[in-house]
């Protein structure tokens, strides 16, 4: 079984990356040591084992299936997510994202497959073919992996960690954790050195990472009170609603809170502090923070592809700056139609400050969908059609079963392809959105073409056209 699960290609590249502890390969593969029965990240600081004692795996769960247990020094659970640019189907990637956010913690495989528009049999086939594991087994591994991260990095009680990781009981948590990782929770907790009760996590990425670009993009659109940003950090308040338990969204759990992510360039990570009022949804919130900061992108692969598609003078390490939800991205996109960034930000401020909902500590939260649907937006000076578009989108989220699929917005008056594409790019972090009709993109192309004799064909940049979009914006 180990031979069928281990990597059989690119061995020389992985050998070199392991020996040099190249952080750009962190999360690309995992190194298992036959003599110790432990698997590590390629950047593990432990003494380098001999090559004849090494086995390579593309995913951490494949190493555990082969009988290896995770290293307590480099913590494979802390590695950046496996690269999404692996050529597998969009359906599988969407399924993985939903499972990572808890779709199978309490929901059924049938519910998940119905949401994806495929049969549960086909979903199992996708996971078996590309990941070598069933959807439920993948979900249990990701729950255990997240729990290990919390055990290592926080002082949360075991009971709360079990609940935050999607387990309904401590007994179930202990049994599954040991089965999945070949470790007991107490073995991991012994290595835990923090003494604070706050939730503070280390979220890693693969370099290069152009933090100044991402920070500048977010700060230019920042809404004071809702968000905060300085040269080394970004943070904001948030709401989250889980609709994975039932087709009736009213049955889903909810939470609200805030986070601050401090950039640590030396260690290729963000040190993130989170306050949340419902730990059941912590895993989904952490995954969304990773998405907003675009921590799982393999910049090296993206940039090599953009260069072959004819784009000159790439800025290294550009990421896709996300926004908290696809609904918020849709509202921002509607307000940003055919006006400047500064003007759109001021309109967004007006709406938030008029409809704001403050917490006990006076933090400001993005208005609820219900409040947006009930408002006539008489307090803001924009065309009536645009006011109605805002209301239409909010009503769509209330009345539609899966409104977080922006293509379903197109029949709504006042919402066109540019608005839908922008919401996909920032609210879902879709990597393949090209905003060719955007005036800034047109100017960016003109400038790029003047600087080089190379011809640029945006279609050749697929499936990374969102990164091409940001490269062109960066030319302005």
C-alpha cells in the first residue's frame, strides 16, 4: 500500500528541496522516515535522515494511511495547504473546501453531493482517484489535523478543542485522533508551551509573498472600525453562518468575532489572534482567514505559467486579497461600478455606519443580510437602480438555497458579468477571473506592452487569470 500512495515522480526535485529545507516546497510534499515512523515537513529542523530511509508523500493523510505519525517538532498540520493548482476538477476542489469548512462534521455525504450537483457515488470516485481516500475519511483527518494544531498552539481545554474541531464528544475525539494520527491528544499537549487562554495561531505560507502589495490593496479599501491595517498587520470583525447541517439555513450555527493577522516575513507566516463567540465554527473561520490572505497559493508555479503565457516583468509573490464573504464582495462590487476606489470606499462607509451593528466592545460589524434587505438606502446618493441592485442581492441571499454562487445573480437587475466576476475573485478567491472590461486592466495592458515586445494573450494565462488581473492592476 505504501508504494501505491507514495510519490513516484519528481523525486530528485523533492530530494533537493528536503536537503536545502526550501520553504517554497512547504506543503507540496511530506517526508516520512522509515526508521522512526514519523513524517515531517520538508523544512523540519531535525537532523537530516539518510535518503535510503526516506519515503515521500504528496498529502499528509497518505503518510498516516501508511502508518506514519506526525512530527511533534515541525508540526505537519501547520504546513500551507496542498497546492490547488493540481489539475483536478473544480468539483473536487469545491468539495474539499466545503469539507474543510465542516460540511461533513454533522452533515451527510448525500447532502454534500446534492449541493455539488453530483451523485454521492461520483464524489467518492473523485476522492479515491485523486486523493486515495474517501470523503468521510478525508473529513476526519482534517478534523484531527486541525485539533492537533489547536493542541499545539493554544491552551484551550480538550473539550473545547474537540467541539471546535467538529467532534460531538471528547470520547469520539480521543478515539478518532489516535486512529488518524497515531498519537493521543495528551502526547501533543505535552509539547504545548503557551500559557495564554486566547486563540493565537501560526498560519504559514510558501514564499515569495508580496505583503506590501496585499497590505496596500486592503488598506486602500479599508473601512475604519470594521477593519484595521498597518505596515505589518491586517484585521477585521466578522460574522459566519454555517448552513452545512441542513438545507434550511435557519438551522445553521452562527458566530461573530474579530481577528488580527501579523505578518512574520522571516518565518514565512502570519501570527493570528482570533476572538470568536462560537468555537464550533473556528475551523471554518481559520480557513477563511487563510483564503483572505491567500496563504495556500504556490506563487512559483503561478508566475512560471504567466511568464510562458507572455506576461513580461512579473511582480514576484502577488496574492489575491480576499474579502470576508461573497455577499460582502457583491455589495462592494455593486458600489464600485464605474467609479473610483476611493468613491466606492466612501459609499461603503456610509452604508456600514448607517446600518452598523456594534458589539459590547463597540466593534463594528458588516450589516446583516436581513438589514440590507430591509433598507431602501435613502441615506446614500447613488442611482435608484443601484440602490435596487443592493436590495435585490440581499433578498436573493434570503430567498435562494445556495446564493453564494455568483452566477445565480446574473438575472438580478443591476448586476452584470463584471460584478459577478469581481465577487468571484474576491469573495470566493477564484483563481481564474480576468476582468478584461475593467478600465484599469486596459491601461495596465497598454503599459505592459510598451515595456516589452512580447505579445500578451490573456486566454493563455488560464487557470491563473485572477493573478494576471492583479499583475496588470499593479502596473498602474
